C-alpha cells in the first residue's frame, strides 16, 4: 500500500519506515518488517550510512528482543541532527527497562552499569523537554534498587506530576517504586487511575506497562478475570505484546487448562522472538502436561540453544517427555 510505495521510490522516507515498524508491530506482524528494511538498504548506494536507517534497524532489533544489536545500530544514529536525540532516548529506554527490576529494594542491583550508561546518555541529550529528563532521572533512581534512593525517586515523580498531572510515565514509575517498598495498595491505586484514562498513542508503551503491572498484581491476588481484561486491553492495541500473552498463559495454567495455556504461551514465545527462555520453559511444561511430547522436546531444545544451562528444563521436562514417548 501507501508505505510500500514510499519505500519503493528512490528517496526512502525513514520517517515512513519508522511509522511502518510501529504499525506492523501493533498488528502482530513484526516478521514482515525485515523485507522493508532490506528494500530501504537497496534504495541507494548511500543507504547503509543513513542515520535514519540505523535508527529504524535499532527500533526493529529492540522490538525483536535483541538489545545488543539495537544499541549498536542506535549508537550509529546518535550524533545525527535529525535522528540523534530520538536514538539516544530509545537507548536510554533499553538501559532503563523496568522489566529487569527485582521485587524488593536493597537487593544489590545488577543494573548499576546500565544506570551509569543511561545517565551518561541523558547528560548528553539536547533539545528534549525538561520533564523527559526528570523522568529519566527518576527511573535511574528507581533502578538503583537502593531503598533510600527508591524512596527519593517518588519525590522526583511527584515533581513531574506537578507539571503534568496525568503523566502516565510518572504514575507508573511511582507504582514500581511503591511496589518495591511493599506499599502495594498505593501502587494499585495509581495503576487503576491509569487504566481508566483515555488511551493515546503517544503514551502507548507506558500505558501497556501500566496495564501489565496491574494485571500482574491481580494474578498474584487471584483476581484472574480482572487480569484477563487488562491483557485483552493490551492486545487490542498491540498484538505483539508478549507479556500479555504470557500472563494469559499463566491464568490458564493456574486453572489447569494446559492445552489452552500452551496455545497462548506459543504466542508469547513467538512474539518474544524465541529469546525468552522463561517463556520457553512454561510453553514446554504445558506441552508436557497436555501430552504433546514431541512439541515439548522441540521447545526444550530451542530454549537450551538460547541458554544452554537453563535450570531444571532437562530433568523436569525434556527427560520426562522423552520417557513418555518410549513404548
């Protein structure tokens, strides 16, 4: 359609390519993107040097769960006038990904190096709204997992809310912090407030994270229907949301519907680009329970390719599935 034409013309529009990546991701068809990238690369002799192309390749790698490659590509666009601050922001988002957070403050944080990288990039940022810089600072403090610093980040997020009273990212950051400080009811209230807000594409990622954090809390307190509803909301706006598929799998698994669980874990495994061994483990386990032994063995092998010493998978799934196949 329209995008293909823009990419076919001699001068590729990287802004169109960026939009295309986001749209195709929301439609759950990320596997279609590489051919558009290849087409853009072939559009001219200089294409391989274009910061816009590096940015788009970085964006795709990030959504394909390949952070290292994403950082390398984005770094190539970082010094560019047009794409530089965008690329830097995506790099910071990769380093400050709250999915890596532990549940408790005062665990020694494995994130310290990432926080240092994020801070160095933030100090390098120009022409970005001051609120954005405050949010990054708040997330750096949150990621320290050091109790007094986590407490201080709540003040930082409150200051953002004085400037933008419905800023989803600030409310979300606060919720992560409160949860880490064992103040779940307060965190839940912020997240419920977010879930009632009008959806908007500008804050798509932050809204999705908020729905998922609340869904996670509901699953832990056995409110499965409310969790399901939030997962469906995520998938309505982004079919590639692996975590929403994973949570649905968890709910089916808790209800001992192993065949249904396997079906949605399959989606999570696909959309995580087969790079998340924990999801692979759950998928293989539910295949085993649903007596799909060959499928269980295949997934175990895929997981072991990603992480050769993944705990328990050989003993608890692979050996059992092999034994079940023997007459």
